[in-house]
C-alpha cells in the first residue's frame, strides 16, 4: 500500500498529518505536484514533479495508482478516474469517495463549472480548519486499519 497525494491542492495540515502517519505506520507517501515542495527527509516520502499544465499531475496519478493504494485528492474528476482502477480515494476533509457517491459529485462539479463559465460566482471550498483536519485524520486512520487488516 502507498499513499499518493495530489499535492498542489492538498492543505498543508493534511500533508503534515500524512507525513506523521508515514513515519508511524511505515507507509510510502508519493507527493505529485507541478512545483517543488518541501517535505520531511525520509526514505518513505518522495516527490514526483510533473510538468506544469492542465491534468499533468492527474494523469500521472492515474498511471501510478494501483488497487490497494490510497489517493488523497479533492479533485472530483481525478477521483472518478482512479476509483475506476479500484483505488481508494479520500478527500482531505475526510470524505471517502466511492463508486457509489462519485457520480452525483461529478455531476454537481460539472454543473458548478458550467455556472462559473457563465460568469456566476459559486464560491470555493470553506476554510480548512481543525474540524476538517480531525475528520480527515479519523477517516484516514479507519482506512489504514481496514486495509492493513484485509491485507490490501
């Protein structure tokens, strides 16, 4: 099992938590980003820098993610793509994205994208605070324990 982070948009608090989990549980972490970012020195943590451009990081994540991995992303189209590969997807706010809930989320994302292209201000995600970080930590802990127990 490895954890792949869509790192350009992942909140710092979620990344810091993932780094601690990597150390504690001996789980490989791969940050995928189109820019350099700092991370703790560890043989378990690496950065795969991709060229700047639309979907470069997403395409790379889809290529390297395999069944038994966890992808951390709030990117709904990316989540949809990796779920089709039987990869577990967790949003940094603690929402487990599954085959059962990704369809409506993708439809809503597309609707909001269309509204924004029409000039409507639809706002963005709320603040990433302690409540969101705790929900993420709780769901991540459950996921890791379930996957380790099942041998994934």
